[in-house]
C-alpha cells in the first residue's frame, strides 16, 4: 500500500481516507438526479461490502453476492438490498462481477482497504469497550496469519488504511492514543520512515501547486514550502523559475523569494535579481531580505545600503544585514530615517548589537542605551496631546504628558519587539509562574511581532528568559521606553515633526502635522522593516504597542525621577502601553503619548520588548 500511495502522490491530499470518500462521492455525482441515491447511504453500503470483502483474511477478496446482500440487509435502510447492490455495481461501477456472476468485489484494492478500515474504525468507536475490541482485533490478526502461515506484510495495506483512519479520528475517545503506533508496529513499518515518506509526498504536492493556474494557490504553496525546512529544498528549481518568470505577477514572485530565503537555497538567482536595476524595486527588496535570511550577499547588500537606491530597497538591505548580523557586541550597519519637510532623509550608521542565545539556534538582539538626562513628556503646544479626557475620564483637567526631568542609568533594550519565533523558543522553556500559549499571534510570521499576549504573559517571558540566561530581563519602565524612543530628540517622533508610512506601520489614512496620507496595511509587519533610531531601536512608532512595567497614572505628578517604574501596590486595573500600532492614527504613535490597558487583556495591537539590566561584556 505504501507503493500505491507513492504512485498517486500528485493527487493525494493529506488525508487518504477523505480522498477515497471523495472518489466515491464523485462517482455518485455523475448519476442523474432522478436516479441518484443519498451519498451517505452510498458510503454506508460501500463500506459494508468492503468490510465483507476483507473480513475473512484482512485482504481484498471476492465474496459471494449472497454475502454482500446479507451485509447490506444488516444496515438500517428501507431500500431493498438487491436494488442497492445493483446501484453500486451497475450505476456507479464500483463493483466487479467475475464469471459466472454470483460473486463480486470492490474494483480497486486500495479503495476496498480504506472503505473497510473506515467501517471498522467507526463501529469500533461505537462499542462499549473500544480498547478491548482493538485488543481482540489484534489477536484475530495473529490467528489468521498463523493459520495461513503468512507474515503481517501481506495485510500491510489494510493496516495502513486503519492507521490513516485512526489519525483522522484521533480526537475520538474510542481511539486509544497508542493505537496508530500499534498498527505501524503490526505492519512492521518504522513510524519515522512513514512520516518522512508522508512529508515527501506533501512537498511534491506543493511543488506541483507552484504551477497551478490560480495565483492564490501558487502563493500558498510557496508559503507552505518555506515552512518545511531542509526536505523542501528540492523545490529550488521550481521556486527559482517562479521568481524569474516575468509573466508572473509581483505577489507570487515575492512569495518565491521569501521561500528561497527561508529554505536557504537559490542565492545565485536572488543575487542576480538584487542587482538588476530594471527589476521591480519591491521584488528586489524581497530578494535582499531573502539573502539576509540565508546569511548571503553581505557585500552586495552593504553596497546597496550605502548607495543612492530607492528607500524601500535600502530598507530591505538594512534589514537583511541585520538578519546576517555580526558577533555579539560588534557593530551592524543600520539605516536611520529622518523626515525633513516631508521628505525622507537617511543616514547609515554602524551600531553595536548584543545577541542573547535562545533555544532553537535563535538569538535575541539588544542595543545599549546610554545613561543620561532627558525631559519626559511633551511641550504644551505639541499637537494632539489633549485627547485623553475623551477616552480616559480620569484625566479631565490634568496634564497627562506634562514635561519633567528624568535621569536614567544605562541599560540594554530589545532592538525590536519580541518576534513570534523568539516567543516560541522561550515559551518552550520551563514555566516559572504561569503557562504560555506557544503561538498566540493573530498575524502569523516568524519575524512578525508576537501579539495577543497579556502583561502577565510578557512578565512570564522575561522570567523564563532570566532563568535561562542567568541575566535579569524585564519589561521597560515607561521612562526607559520614552528615553530610548526619543534617542536624544525632542520632536513628536524620533524622525522629526511628523510621520510617514514609508518609515512606520500605522493607519496611513490619517495624518499628523504637515504629513500626507499613506497606506493602511491593516496588519503587522516584520520587525525592523523601516529603519532604526539613533540608538538602533526599530518599530518604536507603530506596528505594535509595547507593554511597560508601570501602572497607569493620569499625570506625572509624583512620578519617579530616576527612570524606575511607577508601581502602585494592589492596583491591578491598568498597565502602560507605548508606541502605537498598525491600527492607530499617527497621533497615538508619538514618542510622548501614553496608553493603558488591563494587564489581562490580549489583542492584536499590543506586543512587548525586553530590557536587560545585567552587564554585557
């Protein structure tokens, strides 16, 4: 049966039992409406006859029609058994009737095996003692094989069909957890080998779908291939072809570039595309970021970053160089954007990055934030600072962003919000105070920020990270966050007096100051997509809010002046969030704007980044 499944790989879905039923359904669809039987009744009849064909030897055999009729008569169906048998034989041509015409069998052995397996599994799950029924079944296998002096290999097809049906119904209480492995052991099949074969079939199917006429199928296939690791590297020729095909639209070509980067193949094709001046700039950016994923093309990427290329391409090169990185503590070239009279100006600067080793060969990138003094809050004439009373009634008559001097000690801060890949790695570590959902985000992607995490979840992440590394990790205080965001600036945003969707992810349907409207992406973006501030921090304006340590206070009256978190014992109503999100208008993404959220809330606009207060050497 393994060979049969391999031969039909190009049409098999992940669930072979469902494929077999879909084949039966398709046969029934061809019958004219006036003569068509109910498909569930047809499935029931076919399964009963299939079981009758396998019941004696667990191999597809020919049975007398009287046996088939008895099997049909045992079912709860008012239609006469002979009429139903004729329907399967003559109308659907599902049965063969060899001479002299008094016997029958299912036309395809694999179909018979899967229909019989579905029949047996369904009825066993309905028994009062399914584990006992399965134990008796295994005993009967041994008895039948012993009587025939045969080995389990001769019934491997049926055992594999049972295995697949059990996997499809693994949620049912009648399927003991160890049953699939028992079936593989009985069939003398190595489970790891079978899984590898199944994965190889899935990959071949995805490769075939790269040629599908529907664009969305091609994109989805490339995305799924990108997630399948080294075994999917065999898709390199097809993905390169998809990347280089000028008749493809932009989206599938970008998906192909992303897949090549994730799989670590196709560097030559990506480098060629990167340096093609006439190629679409968005596609060239995708090639740049793919090269960063595979740690390739550093010299070409640096040349693009330092040259007079379009902003989006230079942003892609900067992000790629960040992915390539450098030894911990060494400088990495970064792109620092500024808005001057509505025009984006950039500076390239090498900034030191520290890398904390995480499980799964991942790292957490941090930059050093120097100690110093700054004025926290916004000046009275800064636009959009008076919105608070309309949303937070407790701020009526208060200066929520009142300016005050703060002095901070040096610390290290996560270069960007914690990504979903980093979250999964730490969430798999031993719990300290609470359990963590391994994949909570709404907008999936390894390099996108994790969201849908509560303040308590973020605190648990820091606790696990501290326990794993031996360093002290925590959330930033509100003062640390604003000091780090400003990076020495006093303007509403670190890049200037206004904001642009060219350099941040927010709701571009709205403007701030003299800015123009832009795009509204309606989703998170991969971290580090737009550039950094003077300290090397990315995504400080928009994308996702960052949880902070502090409780919410409606003004800064009484706030600490040393940069520590302002915590009120026993107050669990609100914690501070900072930075705005993809959903917010630019007003709410200002350096000084203060947000609040219940610490137990989770949504798709709030993530977090970490602070480390242990010394790095």
